[in-house]
């Protein structure tokens, strides 16, 4: 049955590819296509770079999967996890017990969270955090005597995870098409994606229009039936969609007027990505609940959770009784140690301020002018999260002929070859590098993007796509 796990071929790309193709089912992958192409094997990482099994050094422009905030190879975090696991490898937080790491991390998160956020429920990642929100919010409304409020309003093209709840709240059509999603009780509305869907409106007009779609959905369902609205401050997986400035304040007003809770899914934006501790602070809104994961441990250990604002916390605690919900790894000691060590680094190196005032503006100054390239219609970036919209015609914001995403993938593949990880979403390229990116590395990154755009343009012209 193929090559045994340890063989004379050990420690070679071919060996790992063989085992992987034979036994590993990858997330969000077409296994047949992937195996035909041959998977990339990443063997180590240091700073802002990853290294593959062929020895290539690649700038990790996506921070892994939006998580490696403080960069790779941080021994302080590794040591903190190891020390913790030697002391207490595991114990649960269900049955009238806690451990120092869970208590200290909950307090450390409350310390950086917006005012009025004092309580944290831990999960193993973002999807579980989103599922926790669904159950917690519905339980809250029942506890305070409004059990009718159960419907969630979410956006088309949102990403809220891959569990049944998360994928249902998310608005990804290809995900809904598999396995009979979404679950009932969820209404998806217009996303605030001006470049793609704003038509002839100005961005500001379109922001208000998209917000009014939230109002319309709530009113149609009846505010007495609507539990919450959930949104990412900036849609990440959907293509780094930065809403027009008019959008979030209007959504908040609409939710307040209708007594609908506001959930900020900060799995990507949380813990500094936008230059504030949380993306909602950048957008100037005060949500009722915040989900987080990824950056909180910088990816060194899986951990996520929900930060619960005053109102919901009080209802839950005073009137909710037992909340029948929890995960074996809620508050895993290793995850808590990783998060505490990550936060310590963020504080000591002032990394959130660095994103806001130093490396963020430095990269933005060089990223935004990429809009002058013939292939780029819009370049946008907040903090260290950005996108380039590729188009054959800037003025009309036109799409390329043929299948959507073809040009994005061409550019993404060229980027990898040129030594930079960017991700393609439709025909856009997205970027979210570690907060520790140096100015020199930023210069290198921008130079690489320039080469990627030039080479992509040549291919696009060659194929008559422009
Ligand atoms: N919400 C958002 C906004 C996300 O970006 C993600 C992951 N990309 C999730 C939820 C799901 O998190 P996880 O993959 O850790 O389950």
C-alpha cells in the first residue's frame, strides 16, 4: 500500500507529497486537482518568511492564514507553551474549575478590549466562537424574556467559519451549495462591497444603501424576531472588503433603534490587524459581542473565543442559569499560555501602535499607488490588511472575460514563484503580512508585487483577456 511513512525516501519533497496525496484530505481543496499538481511542503518559518522543502524562502504576506501577527519563530511563545504543558498539560474549565492561565488570559483580553467588555468565553478557534455566539445570543434573548428574537442577519460573501453554524452565517454561495446550508433563521443581505457592487453610486451613498438593506431585512422579519446582526469589520476571506465610511455607523444606528444585538466578528481584524486592538474601534462602532481567534495566539496554538459585552453578560449571568455549551478545549492551558505570551510581545514591542503609526502607513504609502498600474483598478489597505482589484478597465470597474478568478489565480501563482504569498479572491489579490514586517521587507514586498503585476499583465495581454 504505497510507500511506508518512514523509508529511504524520508525527508524529501517527493516522499511527503506521496504520503500527503495518499492520506491527507486538505481543507478547502479539490483533492484530485491538488494531487495531480503536487502539494507545496512548508518545513520551517522565521520572522516574516516561510521556507519550503526545496529551500525556497517566501515572504509570508498572509501571516499564515491571517494569524501570524507577531511573526514566526518566536521562542518566547514556544517556551511559554512548553513550560505550561510541563506544569499542567490539560484540565477542563467545565466543572467548577479554572487554571491560572485561563483566568489571567480572560483578564488580559478584557484589559485590551473596548470599554464594557469584561467577560470571555473560550473556544478552540473562530468557527467555534461564531457557533458560540449563535447559541449564546439566542439563550440570552430567551433568558431576558424575548425568546422570539432568534433570527440572525448576516451578509452575502461574509466568512464566519466552516462549522454548520459558521458556514450558515457566512454568505459564501459555494459553501451553501454543499450539504444543504444555511440552517433556518438566517437572512443574508447586501455586502458593502463598493468596487464590485456599488454601481453608479458614490462609495458613501453605497455604504448607506447597504446599511439600509440591514434595516429592510430586520423590518421584514419583524424586529421582535431578530436576535442579532453579525459582520466582519472588514470582510477578510471575502476579499478584504473595506466598507465605505458611512456603513458601520449607520448599521449600528439601525440595530440600536430595533433592539438588535451587534456582533463584530474579529477573527481576522481583532488583536491589532487594523491598527487598533479591534476592528470595530477602527470603524467607530460599539458592538455587543466580539468573536476572536487567530492573532490572539499568533497561530502558535489554536484558541479563540467570544468577548461578551456588559448587556449580554448581565442577562446571561443574572437570568440565564446554566449555559449548556462548551468545548473540551475551552481555555486549553497551552492556548492560554500562547495567547498570554503573544499579548506580552504585542505590549512590549508596541505592535498595535506600530501597525497604526509606523509600518501600516509605510506599507500603505507604497501599496495605494499600485492603483496606477494598468492592471489595478483599486488598491486599498487599512492597518496591515489590503487588496488590489485587478481589472481590464479601471473606469468601468469591468470584469475580465471568461471565468471569474482566472486572472487572480494567474497573479497568485506568479507571486508564489516570485517569493511572496498573496491570496487570490475572485480577480483580486489580498495581503495581510505580520506586524513585525520591517521597512526593508516592505520595500521588498512592494517590488515583488510590481513584478507580479507586470508579469500578470503580460500573460493577460497574451491571452487576449485585456
Ligand atoms: N470568522 C472569520 C471572520 C474568519 O476569517 C474565520 C477564519 N478565516 C473564521 C471566523 C473561522 O475561524 P477558524 O478557521 O479558526 O474556525
